[in-house]
C-alpha cells in the first residue's frame, strides 16, 4: 500500500491539497486517532459548529475553518480520524495524502489522554514526515476523572515537540495550544519543506518492524510519564458488561429507542399546540387584512392559504418533534453509545453480508440520509459500501420522522388510559425495526445476487463513555435544527404550497386539476391502502420529505374538509373525515419509511457511487418495497376486517 | 494458541500477526504487535464479537479476524 511517487500524480495531489493562503495566514492541520475530540478542538478554535459525536469515523471529509490569534489568521483543516498512515481506508487516505502533499504550516496531532499509548504511534509516524508537529493531549478532564495523570514536561522533553494538555470542551489549555501553533508556524526552515515521504514506502515487513518499535516506545513512555488508577479504568467495563451483554444488549437498546420516542411524543404535544394556535391565528388575521386591503382573492389564496399555510403546518406539526428527537439522539451519540449498537447488531449485519459499520452510517441516516450516504465512506470494501448506500434510505430521516411520530400519536393513543403515551412510542419503535429488517433483507438479497461476496474484515473500537455536553447539545441542535428546518421549509414548502393551492383552485371542467390527478392515482393508492391525494403528497415531497404532511393537509382541505387545527386529536379528526382508517395511518407511515429517497439524497448517491445504474437501484428498490409492503398490509387488513 | 481460543478474563501476549494485507496493517495500527498484552474482556450477542483491551483501548473483533493473531 505504498505511495506511488510518479511525478504526475504527485503534481495533481499537490493541486488538490494546496490551500490558498495570503500574508499572515497559516494553514494548520488537525490529525489524530478517531474519536479523540479533534472536532471539539476544531470547533473551539474556529467557533464553527462541526457536528461532534463519540464514535470513530464521524468526520469523513475534511472540514475547514479559521481563527485569529494576535493579528494572524490560521486556517484549520480538520482531517478524518486515522489510526496509522500506513493503513488507508477511504477516509484515512484523505489524512495521509494531506499530510504528505498539503501546504500546512503546522500539524496538531490530537491524542486521547485516556488512551495515550495507542495514540502515540500516529504521533511518531507524523513526526517522521514533518518536524512541524504539536502534540495536543485532549480529554484531560476525562483523564482526571479516571485518576490518570500525565507528566507533560517529561513527555515534551522526551519527544522534543511542543506538548499541550487540553480539555477542548471547557476550553482548558486552548490558549497554550494557540501559542504553540503560533510558535511552530513561525518557525519556517527550508528542511521542513522536504517531507520524508519514503517513510511511507517501506515493504510490509519493515512496516511491521517499525510499528512494533513505535509501540514498544509508546509503552515505555506510558510507563514513565502516565500514572493510572486501575479501579477507575474498570468503570466502563462494568457498564459494558450490561450494555453489550449477550442477554441484555439488544433489549436495552430497544428500550432506549422507545424511551427517546416516548419523550419526543410527550414533549412535542404542547409546543405543537401553542405554535399551531399562534400561526393559524395569524393566518386568519392575515386573511382579514388582505381582504380589507381588497387584494385579489386568487393572489390572497396563493400567498396566505398556499404558501403561508404550508409553512405554518411545517413549523407547528413537524418542527417540535424534530427539535426534541435530535438533541436526545445526539445525547446518546455523545455518550458513546452508537458503537455499542454496532457491537450488538454485528451478527445480523454479518449474516446479511453487510459491513458491521453500516450500523453507524444508518444512525447518521436518522439525521439526514444524504449525510448517511456520505457517512458510508467509513466502510472500506466497495461492495459493502454500495450496499450501505443503497439501503441507507430505509432509515427514516429528519424529514420523515415527524410524520411517523405525529401519525402514531394521533392514531394509536386511543385507549384513554396511561397506555396512550406508551403505544405510540412502541409503534414508532416497531416502524424503525421494520426499516432495519428491510435494510437487512435488501442487503442479504443484494449479497446473493447483484453484489455477491463475503463480509469483509472488521475491527470496531468501543470508545470510553463520556459525559455528554448537555447544554451545548441542546443549544446547537435546537438552533441548528430550527434554522435548518425553517430555511428548508421556506425554500421548499412555500413554493410547494403555492403550487398545491394553484392545482387545487384551477378547474378543468367540473373538477380542479388536483382532484383530476388524485382521481387518476386513486386506484393505485387504494390498492396499497392509501389514496390518490396521499400519493400526490409523496410525489410533491420528492425535494423534501418535510412537506408531505403539510401538502396532504392542504390538498384535503381544499376539497372542503376544513377543520381548525388545535391539537393532535383534531389532526386525527381531519384525516378521519377524509376517509382515513387505522390502515391508512399505518400504511402512510410504512410508505414514508420505505419509499424513494429525496432528491438531495439521490444526487448524493450519484456523486458517491458515480453510477447512474446504482442511483437508479437506490431509487427503485425502496420504492418497490414500499409498494409491496403496503399492498400486503392492505390485503391482510381487508381480509381480517 | 490463537487469540480466538483464549477464554474471557485472561490476558495473553501477542506472538505473531498472521493476517494479510489490509487486515494485517489494521491490526498493527491498533497496536497488535509482537509482545503486546491483550486482555479478553467479553463476548457479545451470539458469540460473534469479542471485546479485547489492546493498548488501553477496547476493540471488538470477529472470530474470523481474531484467529489470525497467535498468542502465548
């Protein structure tokens, strides 16, 4: 796996990794083992909100940001986590190549204070390439909790590079880090420019010898300069004995998932009602004002009932569950729970012929399928990466979750007892399980047919549990999500609302265009337990799934079934009056879970696979499953009802 | 003996890494070099994955992988 040094390739790599900089500007690379808090260091320095999470492989493409220190500007490049420069998975290649060919002025190697021995190997490797290295021993607060003490001065003298102890989350040691960055960046010598690339071209046996020496030295340094308390080290082991045990691992995981949904449903109810009252009250007022001003009815309809109305639906119905679900999910991510999920489920993925880390890209899919598809880069084997990309859409994303949450809250809380809060949470958990089962089934079938092969090798690190940064998570995910959703809503929902309103109010013959279209799709919709309007809404939701529900409600209301939205219960009444049954609710949830990916995701798939064929597969496979599953449930329902 | 055959709770020393290509490099990167201490911590669901403490980190390996590590 040595590097080719053909001059052509070298030149082109230099072009890719050359970062433009002006006077008084310096390029600083951030490298380190996966999951050492590089992104937290990056965020602290640059003030950017790069998503952080406690699992290896989160940063799959390098992020860039800047900060100022004493009149100079520093351009930070956050490189994907890497165990070694010798091995190269797709994301690790980025790190290696940047360190070889990038025009950086300093490299900050971020190391985990609680696992210094393992982290030092990379420090030694990078030190062979360049002299402009700073060792940033991060998570010193976690180390303190575990009674680990590190002799910074001793290490610095021994390694002969600046060593800084930091806790980037609280900002501890960050000034020292900036100072160290300044010192190293200013020290430009000619010999620094010549990187010792031959170091990466040794034969396998030599590399093995070097690694062995590196690790022996790392062990020696650890014995000398790091003091540990073995009792404290066993805390994680005790937690993991339960959380990843044969018996309780999977049940605990399902219970936690259910709990997250339960909190989301309970928490979303109130804000949803308040927002609805506010926004629809305003719509009423706006309509009055427009009428008072004598605005043309048609224009008023497009702007207020079409554009504003759809926006109001997105904000009041879709936003609250999102704003609650994602901080909760991020909490578990920060804690370090996701790799445990991958651990518990690996045997299933192995059987399906998929990669164990697919679990992690699926978890990213919960946030956004396009991000999940990019996240599949953590999977090395091209075959398994393709499987992960094609199936990622079977995890409900950000835009689809609220629909599932809202519908299960509306339709499955019917007993009038305490069960009302539990059944919806259970049904959402079930829906997610259906998605996971579909993922496994598709992976299995692909492995047996189009993408034949055996599961590739797999190593999974279970990072130490870390106390989540609750305040930051709540703040950033609510602000990020809110801004993100509102912008997307404005960009997609408003025009979609206008178009829907137009289609509902332009008549061809006796009926509006919308109704003609709905009638046309009605037989197909009926066959799978839906109706024509629902299919139209899903088609309209192609640019963004957030608008499926709002467009559907608009379409229904335009047919005359006008009811004021006051609570989740009135949503049920509106839908029931349009002919919905429990089957419709179930099938809309299933269809939303399984149907085609949104346009952004498809474009990302095209980019990531570089193939129209696989992009088409990623469209047609879920769509086929959605129709099939809904057809089956509808048929079964009709048989027993 | 192979690492896959070591019982839970035991600590062993790596003798040889007989994996090839990518896996071999990956093992080395994780610190599974000759002489490294490996503690067997736990087996996961279906005995599919085993958690090891390697160089202070917890690493899970499948049986298919851990059989390439010879230990003493």
